[in-house]
C-alpha cells in the first residue's frame, strides 16, 4: 500500500460535524470517475470533487471520500483503510482481496478474456497451458490457467498488451475488452471469457460488522437501489376504454398493479403504470394494439421498490 495510507486515514477521520464518517474510495481519474461522481450526486450527496483533490467530506451525510488510483482501491478496502470502494470487479479479482461486493452499479462494463491471433493454431485456452501469455492482469491470468491444469509463462505488461502476439513477445494475451474493437484492430480473437466485470460497491467485512457503520451503509444502498431502479423503468400514463383493461393489465401489470382513474367520459379510464426499459417499445406496441391512446412517457428520477 502507498505510504500515504496513514495520512489519508487521519485526514478522512472526522466529518465537519465531528461525527465518525464512513470512508469511501473512488477512482480519481479514469473511465469510472465521471459515472461514479454522477451516481454519488444522484443519491443526494453534497461534496467537492474539482481539481486535484485527494479527499473531501460530504456536507449532508456521514461520509468522506478518498480519490485514489483504481488499482489501489481494492487494497484500501481490504485493509480497512476505507470502509467502502467503488471499483471494477476485475480489479478486486486481480488483487484477490477479502472484500464483500454489496451491489453492481450498472456502468464500467467489460470482460477479461483470453485472446490469440486470428490465424494462430489455438481454439481453446487448454492449448495454451505451456505457452507465453502477455497480460496486465498477471494474478487473474495465473489463477485461471492453474484452474484448468496448467502454468504458462506469464509476461506482465503495463500497456499495449494487444500488440504482444504480433511482436512475437507472447502466444496469447489475457486482457480487458469493453467492445472487442481493440482486439479486432490487432487481429485478435477471444478464446474464452475469464470474468465479466462492471463497477461495484465493495465493503470491508469488519466495517460491515460494526452496527453504526452498517446502518449508514444500508442507507447508501437504499439510495443507490432507488437510482438504479429508476433507470430500469419508464412511467406511462394513457387513456383507454374500460373494456381494454384486461388486455392492458396483461401487457403492463405494473410494479404491483396499475393505477386506474375514471375519466369524465363514460366508459373511459386513465391508466398509470411503470414498464421496464428493456421491454419498452414492445410494450408500447402491444398497448396500442390493446386500445390504449394518448400514451405519455416520463423518466423516473428515483424509484423505491
């Protein structure tokens, strides 16, 4: 761990109100930074995140935030330097630390894959048990190949891993891919997926055993769940003849049941309900076919299930 760990712990020790806050580590600069800060603001936390800050205190919640390197965050959480961390699951897997994953956060999707050159004579990872593997995830690569019965030579590279096979440095790679485009650009094809990853909220097990800390962790989880649930649903308001209600209920049963309000016109009702984003357009088509009209669609900001 960095020598600054003790200083961080002292600096994050108390909130402006004097309470003992939770300590949360987030990525200071990288692909998870913006969506992480957006999430924290969406759940109502007020804090400063500008410039080159190393830490800040929330003004309206007992939480202090440490801005650090993403690959340091699993260690911070595992050692108890912080209580919580928002970090990619791939890094927790790589560092192999004892933390508890509390919730997936719905961003930072990627996969850790085994890949080889398109014309290489390999069709599965077992053919690489005696090969040379280039990777920036040596721990994950080594454990994966040991798990399938081999111990290939692991060559650790900090960047541009995808070019290693073309340069003759390695026979294959283990590396992250989000879209697969970098693999294609380097004439690589995936052979297997080691891990599916996204940003997660991870916790130190000792912190979770503290009743006071656990209560505040649960408060944060409730807020995160509400924001994430709102993104999964759209709110619909529509008019329909009463005779169409059975068919409409079959399409959108609602979270428990749709809200039905009589209209001034006899035989007509207004129906309010929520529909999952993934099935939105299919649901709209079926609702129109069932007799719904004047369908109004709204986004949800928070949804407490």
